[in-house]
């Protein structure tokens, strides 16, 4: 057999092996994506109710309520939490996040979840304060430590905003790099619509109709104290929800990327098989011609 056909057979074998790997990764990513979507949706009701409580209690507060989370200030240094992935092979997901980071020209401190984001920020010499790795199974307590660090930096005045840069899950095929400002909270009335307006896996987060409470209530402690206690809980919960949604986006993007790789491998196999058959047929024809020529010369 000629070296040409041997090379083609070697390439066919290599592509088949690659296709098996990408197909397996596609199936794993699909399973993880479904679990991540369910986890993101499972906490949506709590998130929506917490937002509704904040909006309702604000009306009960007597006098002017002063809280660092609700005060507008001059933005000297932005605090940006970047939610990237630990691993690659997830299409343009991380690249779109990095484009958003490149668009930030003002002074900023960066906090990042995921090795890919940390590598990019270090490579571009940006002000990376802390990086975290959470793995595929996201627990609440590790995320709370991240949000607590951001809150402390905000209260100390080291940063003037808390912003989340994450891949927003639009649908299985599309994840948009989005910047969401958590702090300061300038309008508690609109946070409920913002929380319930997001979609994960085609379902609206917190879509259940919330009950309206018209009765007068006596708060112990005072409404101002309850609101002061709920505001940090709201920030912790929102950061956790964004991390869950980012995980769903990551697994979805990886599933789509691996499916595209498997489809491309199948197409390449067809082309290589056709090329191999042509080369094999040409070699057989050449041998027949040589035998015929030898017979005629004798």
C-alpha cells in the first residue's frame, strides 16, 4: 500500500478517536447543563421573595433610611466580579467576557471566579485582587465568602460599585456577556422586576405571581433594622444566583462546542474516506496497467 493511502488511513483513525472524545464530552456537558439549570431555577423563588420583601419593607421605614448600600457616591474605583470557567473548550464564552473586560477603561479592581479569567487578567496586567475556583458543584458558603469580601471592600470605600460580569444564559445556543450592577442599590422598587426578568433554560426566574400583603404589620425589631439585615442577605443571594447561572451557561456552551466538533469530525471523516477510496482505486488501476504493460512486452 502506498504511503499516501497509509497517511489517509492514519488520519481517519485519528479523527475517529477525536470524535469519540468530543461526543463523550458533549454528553457529559449536556448532563451537567441540565443539573446547573435546575439548581439556578431552584433558588429563584427565594430570590424573588427576598426582593419583594426589600421593596415592601422600604415603605414601612419611618423617616429617612441611611444605609451604605443605598447611597450614591462618586465612582472612583469599580469593583468587578468576573465569572469565567476553570476549563476551556466552551466556544466563545470566555472570549466574550474578555472583550467586555477590555472595554473597561476606568479604574477598577477585579475579583474572578475561574482560572481562565484569572489567567487573562494576569496576562493583561489588570488589578486582580483575588481569584477563586468553585468547581462544577457550587455550594453557598464558598460563594458567600466571595460576596462578603466584596461587601467589605465596598463599605471600606476601596471600591465604589459591585458589578457582576457573567455569561447570561439566553438559551442553549446563546450566552451573552453581561455586566450587572449590584451595588449601590439606588431603587429598591425595581429590583423585583430585574430579578424576575431573567431567564434560565427558557424559564423565567421567579415567574410565580407573588402575593400582595395589604395588612398593617408591627415589626420587631423596627423596619429599618429588618431592612439593614436583609440587604446583605440579598447581595449574598444574588451573587450565588449569578454563579449558578454562569455555570449553566458554561456547560451549555461546552455542549454546543463539542457537538459542533463532533459534526465537523463526521464531515471530515466522509471527505477522508472518499479521498482514501480514490487513492486506493488509483493505486489498483496503476497496478493493473503495469501488469498489462509487462504482459504485452513479453
